[in-house]
C-alpha cells in the first residue's frame, strides 16, 4: 500500500513564521522566569533558595539558546534590511515586510532585555536577603535582651522591714525564649546559633541557681526553675529538619552539632523530665540530683560527676563516660550498652540489676563489697579493672580482660585472656567481639604468630 503524504499550509510565509517563533520563544521564556521568581515567601528561605537554584540551573541550557536566537534575529534583521519592499511593490508584501521588521526589532529588544532582567532579579534577591537578615538579627537581639530581664522583689523581714531584692523576671524571660524558638523555626540558617544561645542560657543560669543552694539535709531535690524547664522543652521539640541540620553541620573539629552543657552544675535538682540524649556533658555535675529514668544515650560525658545521684533505670547506652564519677550513686537497673566507661569510679554504688553489655570498663573501680551477682555483665572489657570480690567465674568467663584485671583469689583467669604481651586491650577486645559475631575462633595475641 502506497504511503500517503499530507501537507499543512499556514496563512503566512516562511519569514513571518520565523518572527512568530521568536516571539513565542520570548513569551514562553519570560513566563518560565516569572513562574520561578514570583510568589516568593520572605520568611521561607528554603523555598526561596530552591527557586533561585532552579533559575540558575535553567539558565545553563538557556544561555546557548539565547545566544543562538540573538544571532538569528540579528541575521534576519540584516537580511530583511537589505530586502525591504518599496512603495511600488505589492501592498501585502509591503505590509508583511514592515510587520516582520517590527517583530524582529521587538524580539531583539526582548533578548537584550532578558539578561538585564535577570541581573535585576539577582540584585533584588540579594537586597531582600540582606533586609531579612537585618530583621532577624534585630529580632534575636531583642529576644536575648529579654533573657537577662530582672525585676525588684520587696520582702519583709522578721523586724517588719522592707527589703528590695533583684530576681529574674521569669515571665519576660520565657517570652524571650519562645521568641527565639519561633525565629529558629522560621529561619533554618540561624538554628545552630540560637541553639547555642539556649545552651549558654542554661549553663550560666544554673551556676547562679546552684550557688544559692545552702542546707540540703532532709530536703528533696529542687525543681528546675520554669525558664530552665522551658529551655529544655524547646530543645527537646526540635523538628526532624532541624535535627538533620545539626547532623550535617560541621567544621574541622566536629562532625555534627550537639547541645553543649559542659561544666554545668545540676547539683541537687530534679532532672527526671529532661532528655540529655546526644548531648555534650563534659565536666557537668549531677551530684545528689534525681536522674531517675533520664536518657543519656549517645551523650559525651568526660569527667562528669554523678556522686550520690539517683540514676535508677537511667539510659547510658552508646554513651562515653570516661573518667566519670559514680561514687555512692544509685544505679539500680541502669543500662550501659555499647558504652565507654574507661577509668570510671563506681565506689560505693548500688548496681543492683544494672546492665553492662559490651561496655568498655577498662581501669574501672568497683566497690569490693558490691554484690556483682546481681549485675548483668556480658562481653564487656574489664582489662586492668578493680572488681568486686563477689564477681562470679561465669561472669568473668563471659568478659574480656587480661592479667592486669583484679580478680578474687578463688577465680581463674579465662583461657582467652591475653597474658605477658604488649597489646592494646581495647583493640584486642574489639577483635574478640568481631570473632564472636563472625563465629570465628579467637586466638589470644600470645598464641598468634
């Protein structure tokens, strides 16, 4: 069967068609630019950045097209200028010639104006961002001023004398904290900086609060002040987007951002409603505090002190408590799973039903009279540790140690423990765990070639 060809006929010549193509290209390009850059929300920087990035990406393929169109328009104008119909020619030809020439001039003006329009958009965008940053900076400054607001309190002593004292204006301070929360929620770029303000506020104010605690005998731990509670509440309700910002934030010294409460003192306070997961608590003092059921998971706690603290069922999983002081603390039911407790002191602790699973307890000290039989200890590193005299042979066999581990005289050192050799106990313990996980036999370093 023969192929049938068909032809579409337009009511204008080829030259007029090219003019229409140029005009349509200009209109479509302008509409695309307008769609990308219009309806900008001055509060939403993420949406704004997305539109500007989309515009930049779109300009990459459009740039050669723009250059080609500019060249074609100039070539068509040059060609048409040498062949313009005269007055004596056909009236239709003259009319279409003038329309085509005007159309090409319009297209040329549009093409030349496009880069200028983009430059203007970029300049406007930069001005808008600068104005927004200045506005946000002013808002942060005003909110921070509220955090230091005090008020005068009149007290009457035993002799009926009026004494004026200065006390924190809690209501105004809470208002400043909530204002900062609103700013960080609307401005992701300022999230980390505002988080640092929150942490600094807790650190400085807790020092002043604890300094005012005098006699604690027979008293219950103090409740946190309402502004401190509000700060911790704001920190705990960070969105997933904000937590991702913290995770991806970093510089030469840190892999990610974590709330930093280092060297803060929470002495003799009720901390049961606070979540310290994935925070920095180096040198922080929790002495005599109630931390029952508190999560310290993934927290960094170098030289942290928990002396005489209530840590009932506290969560220390995947935490670092190197050189921490747990002396006389109640650790009943506390969980140390995949934790690093090197050089930690557990003298005088109540470790009833505490769990130490795959925890590094190298150089740790435990009260000799502590009933280790009530402790769950499994696949942990007890190299060079001073353990309770009540530890059982089965517990020792289930852990990793060396000839420096202080064992009761009645117990035997397991065959898999290294002796009389130079090795890194932590690395060797990790190698032992890897052998267990891969079902491979472990060979002590003194027996390896």
